[in-house]
C-alpha cells in the first residue's frame, strides 16, 4: 500500500514503459547473479586468507547480503539459503542448518504476531489508537503528539508496518480538514499556509517515526530485537528476557519519542496554528462510528493485557512459584513462566476463546493465519543459521581479530563507534539483516574486551531501528512518503537530525552502562 501512490506518480512520467521494464529486469538479473559470483570469489580467491570454512561462510554471507539489500529475491526465500548451502559446503549438517528455524525466539514472535492479528481482526488496535489521539487534546501540536504517541504505543505490540498502515487513514482524515478548499477559521495568509503544510507533514512523519521508535521498546516490538536475543541465547549462553530488554529500551525509546516530537514541531517544522477543534472532532466522530466495545474486543483486550503483564512481571511470578509453600505441592523447582511459553499460551487462547457465546466461532480461526508474516519467521531462522555458521567456521573470531587491532583502550568510545557503524549499516540494508550479520561480531568483540555480550549487542540492536532519513529505509517511512505531504528532502532534513539524536542517546546509554 505504501508504494502505490508514489508508483502512480512515477508512472505518469514514464515515456517508455517497455524500456523501464527491461531496465528493472536487467538490474534484478544483475543482482541475482552478483550474489553467487561474490560467493565464488570469496571462496576461491579468499582475499583475507581465512580458513576454508570461514571463507565459504563469508561468501554465503555476501551472497545473502546482496539478495537481502537488493530484494531481487524475496527476503524470506533468501533466508532459507543456509539450508541448501551449508550442508553442501560441509559447514553444517542438515540437522544443524535446520535447527535455528525452530529457535524459541521464532515462537516468541509467532505468539506476538497472533496477538497482533486478533487485535487487527476485531479492530481493537483502531479503537486504542483513536482513544489515545482523542486524549491528547485539540491544539495542532497536541494532535501531532497524539499520533506520535498512538503509533508508539501500538508499535510496541504489533508490527511497525501494520501500525503505520492503520494510522494512515485516520491521519489523512484529520489533514483533509486543513487542506480542504474552505479552512475559513484559518484564512489564507502565507504563514498560515506554511503552518498548515508543516502540520500535515508532521502528522505523517509522526506516524512513521512513532512506529519506528515504538518498535524499540519491547522484545516483540520489531524483529531485530528478538533476533538479537536469540543470537545471544543460542551462541553465547546469555539470556535477555522481556523485562531485561524493556528496562533498557523502554526509557531510551520514550526519551527519543519526546525529543523527536519536540524537535519536529518546535524546531524543524513548526506550525504555530494553535487550537484546531475540527481535527479533534473528526477523531471523536470516528470513535462514535466504532460504537461501544464489542464482546470480541473486550476478550482480545483481556488476553493482550494479561500477556503484557505476564511478560513484564515474569520474574516476580517465577519467584512466587519457587516459594516454599508452592514447592511443597508441586515438588518441582524447574517450574517457571517463560517469554515464549506466555506468548504461545496467549496465541492458543485466541484460537480457543469463543467470539460471543460458547457455540460461536473462536476469536481466531486457522484461515486467519494466512495473514501472519511467515516470511519474517524464516528471516529469523536464516539469521540464526548464519550465526551458527559464524561460530562453527570461526568467521566471527577472524573478524573480531581484525577489529581487535583497533584501539579499545576506551571501551565507551569504542561502543559509541560500534553504534555509529550500526546506524550506517541499517541505512544500507534491512534492520533484521544488519542485526543478523553485525551483532555476532560485536558480541565477540565485547567478550574479547572482557565485557558481557549484551553491553555491545543491545545498543547496536537499538541502532537498527533508528533509521529516519529515507523513504525506502523502513515501510513506515515509505507509507508516510506516499501520502503526498512528505517530500524526500523533508524526510532527509528531519531524519539527519533524528539519526544524530539517536546516536547521542545511544552514546549516553553506552556511557551509563559502562
């Protein structure tokens, strides 16, 4: 959806569609062939004098990286290359190549996806977002903050793209009131027209940026977070629980949210429009159209809130289960709540709880699962298969040894530099691909410096979601750009500032952590 409007605009400028199609096909063919060619060069030429297994693994990484960045082949299909290549190349057995695709964090995200699917099916996400926007007030800046906050809070639990797509028509309705031919209370002065444009622009950017920042806050907010946790758990025996992640990422993301909002509306694109009652009215009208809470919404909401509470307060619940009076009856010290168990239990309940009466259909049916983003789960597996090969082939040690030549006398500065590299890499490739490739390297660097793996891994993973500069950087950015209110230069102007802000906040995080 995000690309359709811009595609239509571009199509109006095309004088020779056949030529364009031919050019697109040639670029795709070039990208498809470049992947295996780079693999062969890295294996046969071995320019860095790596061990044979490490040379072959690095070739596979380059192959997948080219296909991931170019998207010449669907990213999910690229992610299953390890199952084909690693056994043939003698890097991993077929069992070890397939095992990462069933990693526990794949199922953590599956449970999160199922909850999000139920929220979308019964329109609960729309009701929640409209209430948040309604709560924030009627001035122009507060309406913008409402969209920022709604996108942020929703994106903690459902995908960034789904959040942006859902918020887009609501924002469009509000903006349409200002850009309509008769905004009589505001007049036609040039400063007012400029303010209206900035207001429209900021609302669209608030959806994209709020969704991107909200994904940082929880372990299920965006795929790179859970991918990092899976890598640390599987390869480095370091557990990052839902609460462990949230106590670091939630404060960071909230500060980033507030500062990003203030910079947008006060410094970069100020509107100075004051109160805007019509914008608030359109939100209230949408709420009236939704009517009262339905039974389905209430039941999904109960499952959603219960899951979030169990995730957040998992440790106290586990301590309670290990109390003497409980152990006297269960006789099993290993009983515990886990992030994955909670997520899958919630997903199961949504297929069991009836939507109305006991004789009615459940909240979710199997046909609904067709809309689950199965490709993301394959990308998880592919990334973790790469991490396994990194470890077994010795490639991570080889890369870390090369980077160990850098001056690490100041670990704080070194961590800040790694975050900067992460910000640059995420502008060039998908954030999930960046985490899959770069996090294993920074973890080895942390261990070699005598530090815990998560000290470098968490800031670098957060950096993967701090990409605000280009329409093609993330789907929410593309959706905002497709509105027609956001120019590429506008996004670049705001994005450069917010990327620098992100780096400063990451630097503060690294400084506090060390």
